[in-house]
C-alpha cells in the first residue's frame, strides 16, 4: 500500500469516525518491532504516546542513501499515524525525504483539522526525527 492508496481510501470514506477506524486498522497492519528495537535511541521524543522508529540506511545503485523505517506505538491511533508516515517516507532517498512536505500531505488527508494538538505535536516530532535521520544519512556519505 502506498500513501496514494491511503489518500484514495480517505477520499472514499465520508465520515471521520470511519476514517479514524481506518487509521487504527493501518496501525494494526504494522509489523511488530523486535523487543530490542524498543529502546531509547529509537524512541521518538516529543510524543505523548510511546513511539519507536527504527531506521535502516542502504545505498541505491547511484550510491545515494535510501532510508527504510519500521515503527510502532503503544496507542492504536498513533500506530496508524506511524503507518501513514512509513508509507510517506520509507524507501525513499534521503534527498527525497528532505523534500517531502509532510504538512501538505497530511492536509490532503484532512488530518491537520482532526487531530488533537498533542497528536499533531507527536506527528511533527515523528516527521522531525525522520528528516533528521535523512540529514545524518546524507552527512555520512
């Protein structure tokens, strides 16, 4: 499933309760992180719920760093937001990640209007962490 698929599904669902249920289902579809990946270095700071993001960097055929993310949360709705972020960012080059306007993407979903301020702050912390990992991958080239 891609971010575009999620966007198409959101457009199909009229009711926000249905959309929230869909986000929760996306979170349930995440592969669980290994227990040893739930550590302080993978924990996203700034989230009220506990969120862990694990980053793997591989080089593509051009030698560019490509980042792959896995993650989860201890909260159902937040796990769904993690799933959306993974679809938006994972498998892209570091440069592509830095160029993505996550705010615009979330606005397309309408999430900017329907998340509590705490969840919005947590989502911003996830995006900041992902972009920081992309910057580190570029610097390590």
